[in-house]
C-alpha cells in the first residue's frame, strides 16, 4: 500500500535540497541552473523548488545571465543569524512600518529615526521568525513582510477599537 508523503516529509526534503544547493553555491560565485542541477544531483523541478524557496528567503539571488540562461549565486542581505527570541520593541516598530510596504534598511532608519544597525538587528530578529523577505535591486536590498504574516496581522487586528494590538 502506498502512503503519500506528509507535508512534514515534503518540507524536510525541501530543506535537504536547499542545503545541497547552498553548499554548491558556496563553492563558486555564479552557477548556471543546469550546472547546478548536475552538481547537486537534483531533478530540475526539485532544484527549481529549492531555488524558489531560497530566493524567497533572500539567501540566493538570480544574477544577470546571457540569453535565457538562469544564473544564481549566494545573496547576502546583511542579516545576522540570530535565534527566534521574543520580538523587541525595535523589531515590532520595524514590523509595523513594513506592513503594506517594502523598503531598504537605510530609508527605514531615516523614517523610524533609528540607526541602520538597530534596523538590521530588528530585521534579523524578524527574519529568525520567518516574517520578512528581501529582494535585490542591483546592490540595494529591499525588505518586506511575507504575505502570510501581513494577512495574519490583518485578521488578528482588533476591530476599530483604537487600541494597539498585542503580540504574544
């Protein structure tokens, strides 16, 4: 009897594939998609799924290629690898600022009257909770809240009470 894989099995496989891709990308700065598939031993569909997830996490970026060749490399948005501890006041401030918009750390620091380092620390904590994603526009890194988080925050918002929502 065939037992289909559970969601947990699929996520575990995706994470394992992501590790293979990251380790290959760490060995040289640029990889063509087909070379990456051969090196990792992943089927193109599995490679693309891992790349899509890593792109969304901001850990990989698509680089300019020639023609239709997809070229990938490691991305460094400058976020520290921190544990997912409770959100700080600065992290909540950055999270609230990013709801419904996307912005660079430098511009956020100006708008929120925080140092760039404090914004990056807050973004690192939000990233540890899986709440932010980033996009590269040239050398500029643009941060935004993940769609799921934004939708969840809207649904959890108190109905026109004027009070700030509490985060557990």
